[in-house]
C-alpha cells in the first residue's frame, strides 16, 4: 500500500507472519530512471521473499522496459504484479491502474508481453470493474489467465466505489470458480480470523489485508490489537521507527512515521500534551525518546 507498506513496515509484517510482500505500487515508466537500490518503493530485503514488485502504467513497452531493467540489474523479486486496481484519478483517468479495466485488450497485451519475457512470475490485482454498469471482473480475470498470468488478486469493489460500500466477496468467489489460477481475495478484512474464514469459504489461495493492517502489524499474528496493552505494542512501534530511520534517515523517518503513529495509537485516548510532543518531534531520536515507556505510564 502506497505510503504504508514500505520496506520497514513489510519487515515488521513479515516478522508477524505475513506470507508475501507486495511492494508499494510504482510507475513502470520511472523504474529505468535510477539504480534500483535507490528506488525506495521497490527495494526489498532478502528476508521478505517471496516478494512481488507492483507496477502501474498504460503501455506494454513501459512494463517490458521495467522488467528487463530489473532483470539486468540482477534485481530478482519473485514476481511482478500489474496494478489494475488503483482508483486515484490521476492514475486511472490515464488508463493505468483501474483504468486498465476499461481496456481489456491493452491489459492482456501488457500481461502477455511480460509473460513472454519469462523473467518473473506475472500477476495482477484487479477491481470488479470501472463502475456498477460495467462489472467485468470475470472477463478480465479470464483474459489475464489466458495470457499466462500466474495469480490474480481481487479487490471486490468497482473503481467508482473507491473505498465506499462493502467489498463483494461473492464476486471474489465467482472469480475463484471461473479461473484455474490461484485467486487472492481483498476488501474489508478486519482480522486474521476473518481472512481465514473468507479463504475457506471461497476456496482462495490467500487473502490480502489492507487498511486493517495500518498501525496493526499484529493482525498477521492473529492477535487482536485492542486486547494488547500499550506496553505490549511499544517495542514493535519503536522497532518500526528504528527501521524507518535506517531506511530513510532520521528527519524523514520522523516525518513519515507520524501517519503510522496515528494508526498505532488510533484506539487510545492520548492527551493533547503527549500528542503534541509526539507529533512535533523532528528527528527519529527525538521521537524515540517520546516513545519511552514512562511517557505512556498513564495509558496502561
Ligand atoms: C493508502 C492506501 C494505499 C494503497 N496503495 C495500494 C498500492 O500501492 N497497490 C495496491 O494494489 N493497492 C493499494 N491500495 C489498495 C489496498 O491494497 C486494498 O486493495 C484496499 O485498501 C482494500 O482492502 P482493505 O479493505 O483491506 O483496505 C491502497 C489503499 C490505501 C488506503
């Protein structure tokens, strides 16, 4: 997830039991612009394998150039995932992300050209369609399967829905029945148990947990965050911050960590004084000292 599932977060998630790392989506067209190791959105750690690098774009050549570049630089994720789900206007209105749902022949060409390279396992993440009147998930999944895509993940909403309404898990079940390749379901999962139930119910290969994992990597362990005392959470929160400081440098980590911290503490009634101390730290070290046990002594 863009802005959340970067390398530091994914390492934490993996320690907690996540099964696969998907990188944040990255424009296929910019992959060739600089050394892979400098591309924060796509670098990964060996311990994360299997890793799927997710790319978005609207031209087969962009994806092919990106895949060749990755392979040439000996950057070897297990797979490349084609983003066909992003609903953000500046992406989807240009025919990328969920925009590809409106152009199945183009999506199929992107898939087929990537598959033909025989460099990475190719997968795709789709939505149910552009809008209610054009739900084409079965057609999209079938087309991708026939081009040799290895797995398909389905976020069970349309592009027009954005994140509104509820995910239609029956539609995910229909996809799983229709295609032979493994299907991953996605949308509104709130717990590990929830994911297991859906996987069993719809005979899926797995499930993807999105927003419920923000500030809650324990979800991958099957632990209920609301049952965890703050003292139990703090070591992970501090480790997350340290990993971010290593990855981004101290000042940027302090800034980027705020949204994670908001999510980590969202269910707690934090005093305005502590909140302002936490959210005004400008270095990771400063923030780390605010995250000391004694600052939170009132919150047990
Ligand atoms: C902030 C944010 C960033 C996201 N970034 C990505 C992304 O880079 N790639 C992707 O496939 N989906 C992305 N998504 C969509 C989620 O992966 C997921 O499909 C969606 O949130 C529905 O699942 P959920 O109900 O479990 O959150 C993002 C969602 C959010 C809220």
